[in-house]
């Protein structure tokens, strides 16, 4: 084994990084597709909730991915990762978190 990062892990990292960019206004995307927690009692303040339905969501492949699985993983991330000060800090912490806690390489 070469010890390379798997394709699935790279795609998950890319999706989580894209969510970070959208939520921190690095990428200008309409947040209409995201639903946030109003009463946050546990975890971080940027929790995402899945919409029950969005018309024509199949046109938006990334949003379909976010609504299916990435939002669950995003919601389980610790606050220090989600509220990272910069994109590079997020990438480093996310890579370390996925390797240690999820066993993904």
C-alpha cells in the first residue's frame, strides 16, 4: 500500500471545505439552500439541517451531496474545526480529525 489518500476521502474533504467557504462567505453562494440551527444547545453554532424537499435539487449536484451526507458529517465536527480562522487552518485540522477519529486516510 502506498499510503495515499483515497478518492472518497478527498471528495469528502472537498465537500466539507466547500461548505466552510460558503458559510464563511469566501464563495458567494446563495444560502437559500442551507437551513441553520436557531436553538443550538449542543455542538457548534453552524449546524446544517437537511431540507425535506427542494424543487429541482438534481440540477445542483453539490447541494444534493450536502443534503444527503455531508451535512451529517459537518454537524459532528468539533467547534474548533468549523470555526477555524482561515481555510488553511481548516484543511490541516480537518485532515488530522478525519485521520484520527474516522480512520480515513
